[in-house]
C-alpha cells in the first residue's frame, strides 16, 4: 500500500511541476530595433514578449536548440533581423557574457519557430521587411 501511495505522490509532484516549466516558455518577436551605439552594451536588438506585450531591449538570440531543418533555413538570420517570425523559447540571463558590472545580458534560447508575425507585432522593429 505504501508503494502505491509513493507512486501517486511522484505522479502528482510531476504534474504540479509541468505548469511551471511551461510558464518558463514564451513566444517572442525578435528583431533589429535600429538603435546604434558606440559603447557596449548596445541594445540594438529587442524582443516583444507576446504574452505580456513588453519589449525587452538589448536581448540576444541563441538558435542552437532549434531543429536542424529550421537552423538550415536559407533566410533564418534575415527573418530574425526583420522580426518576421514568432519564436518560442526561454529567456536566460548569461552573466558569463558580462561586458560591464551592472549589465547582465539576456538571451532568448529558441526551441521552435511558431509562425510568421503580423505587422502589428513588428512595430518595435526598425526594418519591417517582409521576409
């Protein structure tokens, strides 16, 4: 009887962890925002968090976790630059990439490409290309 109770506890704990993992995922429109700097860190890229509507400035992107077929798309860098795709992933702070004492760079680790963006989702981008 105690092994059955233990199994139920493990399953219940696993199910309760799943929503917090899903909450760590988000959908983003990443792009070049047109800002140029002469001193690092330069917030020349930004991302629109579709869940909150907030713009995250100075974020970088990591596509290494994308499926091989998506990484090999011929215009992937252009699609990201112009903000023409919605990506799904998580945001990580990467203090190992520090450029100053007060700035901890954020990186979107992309796991999948969801869809093409709508024009209103690209408004924070400087170039609204149609790639």
